[in-house]
C-alpha cells in the first residue's frame, strides 16, 4: 500500500494563522537534528549555505526527524535548479533561497521548485515519494506542497521588492537581518534606523500580499518581539548556539 509523502507541508503551517517557531540545523549529525525536532519546534531550517550540511547529509537528517512529522526546509547554497531538485527529491518540505536580488532571481527559484508545465523541476521523485510507492500521488500534489521561501537580505532586493513579491509562487519570505544591515552599509547595526526601516518594509509589503514572512533572531525575547510585530515565522538561534549557550551557562554555574 502506498504510504504518505515524506515531506510535511510548511505552507499549511503558515495558513493556520499561528506564529511558528523553528531553529537552524548546521551540523550533519542526524541524532542532533532528531533531538532538536523533539523539543516542540514547529519546523527546522537546515543550512546548506553557511552550515556543514550538504545533500548527502540532508537525507539522514530527514530520516531522523520524520517520526516527529515537522517540516524541514533546506537552505541551498546557490539559486541553482540541481541543488533544489536534490533537496526536494530527498524529502525537504521546501527550500530557502539566499541572496535574491531581483524578480528574475525569484522567478528562477520558483520555477525550480515546481513541476512542468508551471515550472522546470525534473520529474524523478525518490525518497519524497516513498521510493516510488506514492509517486503518482506526490506528482499530483507536489506543486501545492513544496515551499519556495526566498531571502531578502540585500539592498538590491529592497529596490526591487514589489516586483519580487509579485512573482507568482513565492510562498514565503525570510528576512536576513544581519546581511541586510551589512548591505545597507551598517554591518552589525541591526538597530540602525535604516536597518529597522528595511525590515519593517519587507514585513509590511509581504503581509499585504498574503505572503508568509519570517525573520531570524537570536533569543526568545527577540522572537516574542518579532511575533508581536506581525512576523509569521521565526528562526531562533542555531544548533551550535543552543549547545554553546547551555554548556557555557552550566560551566559558569558550577564554578560559581
């Protein structure tokens, strides 16, 4: 009997209207991802851009977290179709695409996540279709299931923001506050008025178009602040950050 798809629906989480909380996975150890997935987070974002995770490591992470049933988004290193296909065929619920600078970039990303005739994704689902057992079922629903989440993190993207958000198939937007501030000439200055205004502009314009908008933060307090501002999903910290913070606090407490 054909089983369910291996890719939980991140877009369904956004449609629920409830703010969603996730965190970044940067290490390749599937056991660590499994442990984090059991914490109650709504989704995981696996980092193939700055982290250590390539597609070969993504498969075991997806297998380890499957029992929890939460969506896993994979941030690709580049806006290239082959990278998208590897991640989606392995069972990622969607891709996070960095350094989107124009509507052309956004349209290329969307096309790579959709099967023809809407897009250009190659038809060869593997693990995501339970190794062919649910192939027909997956192909019928994939275009409505897979998430294309683009990152807004450059001055160029801000200049072309309305056109980018107007590209059909952009399902979600993730603001990269650090890169965005740096691109505006204020590296590390997330509280600079220009940085603050840029983040607010992305949130307001994406929300106005009905596009789920998220942002990365470093703490629970900042996450609550961003949720109050109207962000739909939040990535709070990283696996290594949580680990280092907990160990540092433990050592300090013992030595005190």
